[in-house]
C-alpha cells in the first residue's frame, strides 16, 4: 500500500510537470517510467525497513502526514529512523546499550550516503527541456527533497559524532564512569539541531565540551590539578603528593625539598616524616587522566578528518582557526584549544595532522600559505618566540614534505622514470629559487626545503648497490643526480649534502661503511664530505 501510493504520487508529480493544466491521467507507460526514476529511492526505503523492522507500523500511524502530491515515503522513513535514534539516557547507561545504539547509528550510514547522491546537481536542475532524463529527475528530486534530506543528514551527523565520542571515550570491555556516559548524552544536546562542522560555531562547541569533560575528569580523580606540575608547569611525571595534597614532579620535589621544608605552592610545612616518593594514588589518577585525554584526542582527530575536510577547503574563518591550532595561536583559538596544557593534547600529533589535511586539499595551498605567512612575518623578529617559531617551521616543513612525498609516490605508479623526472624537476626548481631565501624565512622557503628533502629522499633510493644498473635503466637519473650535485655542492648548503648522505645510509642495510665504499666512484664521490672519508 505504502509503495503503491508512493509510485502514484510520483507519477502525478511528473504528469503535472509535463502538463500543468491537465488533470492527472495515469497509464501503464507513465507508471513504468515513474518507477524507473524512483526505484533507487524505493530501494533505500526497503533498506531502512530492513534496519528498523517496526518502521512500516510507525509510518502507518503518520499516514496522513505523507505528501500525496509528491513522493516522500523514503524521506518520512528516514525521519522516523532518526527520531528513533535520538539518544535517551537509558540508551547510553551501560556498555551493552551503548553498543546497540552505536550499531544502529552505523547501520543507516550507507543508506544516507546513497540518498545524498540522489540530490540533483545545479546543472540538472537548470536543464530546460523535457527531453532529458536529468530534467525528469529534477522534477522528482526538487528543492523540498534536497532541503529535507540535508536536514536529515545534519541530524545524522550529530548522532554519528556522539557515536564517535562513545567509541573513543567509553570503549567496550573497559570500566566506564557513569559521568562519561552522561557526557555522551550531553554532547548530543550541546551540538543542537544546526550541527555544521564547516563553521567555527560548531567547532567551538566541541572545544568547550572537550574542555569541560577534561576538567570534570581531573576534578573527579583528585583534589588538585594533575594536568601539570605545580612547580615547573610542565606535564606531570612521577607525581609526588605533599601532606597538603598539592602535587609536583619527583625531580622538582627533589630539587625543592633539598633546601626547603614547606610546600612550594601553599607554604605549609611538610613535617619531618615527609619523604619524596611517587604517590601510587596520584600515579593511577594521572594514568587514567592521560588515557582519557588521549581518547579525546583520537575522537577529535576522527571528527576533524571525517566532517571538517573534504574536496574543498573549509570556509576562511575555520581555516584561520585550524591554522591557529597548528601554530598554537591563542588569539585564534580563544580560551581553549586541544593543544594547551589544560586541553587534550600537548604533542604535535593533531597539529601535524590538521596541517597535512589542509595542505592536501586541492587548490587549498594558497589560502593556507597566506595564514602561515602572516604568522612567520609576525613572529620572526620576536626573540621571546624564537623556540616556538622554530618548532612551527619544523612542523610546517615536515607536513609539506609529507605532501610532496605522497605526490612522488603517486608518480611512481607511472613508472620509476616518471618519479625520478618529477624529483629532478623539484630539485631544478629549488636550485633556481633557493638563493632568494638567504636573508628571509617565508612559506616559499619552507616549501623549497620540504621539496628538496622529499626529492633527495627519492633520489637516494636509486643510489644503492644497483646504482650502475639504474643509470642504464632510467634515462632521467643522470640529470637528477647532476642537479642534486649542483644544489648540494655549494659550501653554504652543506646541510643538504649531509641529508642526502643520511638518506643513503638509512636505505642501505649494510650501513655507513657500504655507503662510503660506494661513494668512492666518480659519479657519487661528491656526496661524501671530507670529514667522513
């Protein structure tokens, strides 16, 4: 009955589009043609019914809400499924219920992905005559269909993000505090109905939520802060607890109590019986806390990779925020970032990952480089930021090198000669431009350094024991080697020569002695610095 009515509604919509002023007259050819157009949508409906067996009964109770003027059966079915998936406290209360709920969310992922592909492209909607099949599709998949489906997709993304959080922070088989499960339910509420991870607003919601979870976890475990040492302000290691319950690193405690007998924070006397030793209670609390932070970090990385990056660069405001993450710019990341001492991660893992994602987006480099250039210009002359400045530059070079390495690896799919030729071109390009960067450090300079490193690494793989054979096999190798020689031979660029030598040793199972022997040949002698001969 439901499918029959859906076909009739779609046929009526199609007839009205063709003959605006005529009464609807259904015939067998029109029904067959209509069915061929909506067959994919009916398959989606069938898949949803398979995933949610009580779906037909649910829709039947809402039969009067079905739009009789156009096909909406699959959309109502999807809406009903999403309503059933809205998390309730009992759904997330224990591990078994959470697993069931997460599996139900996952089971409609492929169906939604298929339904999204049915949204007509603008070119299809603008097709002007009735001779094109695309035009017929546009009549049945119009603005209402697109808008409704986009809203459903937004709802499902919110549910899927909650699923991610559960799977990362409340993993099956591990004991979970009730508050962690409650946080999953809270996440669904704070994200709200307008979840859009292409906006700064939604990412800010995630930041504040993770900060809140982190703070609650810390307060639940122990009275005072265990995220950092109270003396050196670095991440806490080998925690020592004083009688007043303040905590610091063992190394800091040894230094402090060598000359003092009071707490360095509150100045309360520790007493003659106090011994500087690792607190087992604090050690366990710190282990739990760091484990939770790492799980939140993994959640954040998956969230960003799945819903923030696609084929196109995110909007400029979000790009600026992500660059703020990469360079640890507090002005861009407001009160919280996943990288500060109170946040989720203190290593470059996420920073590197985000920058790689940004640089990997086609046609996105220009916008990313613009923001990095602003930072380099602002920070290069500030002595107090020198260490941080160098750290960011190294991070940028590593990520740019990774992107270039991927390009070179992909080039090898066309043959080794193609890869060598691309590496040779990169070396030749940097040979022409490297002198420009002698007195300045710009994004172009960092890009050149990254390109040289990636190209020399590729070149080194062809300079092994089979070098003589490779020269005969690959026409591009001699020129690539000659370009590398010109680039590395300048006395001011000896670091490049050492880098190539390092890569040769890394790729040779016999180590430095084998490389020394090979570099005695005429073609490779220039690689070995005099101090190594």
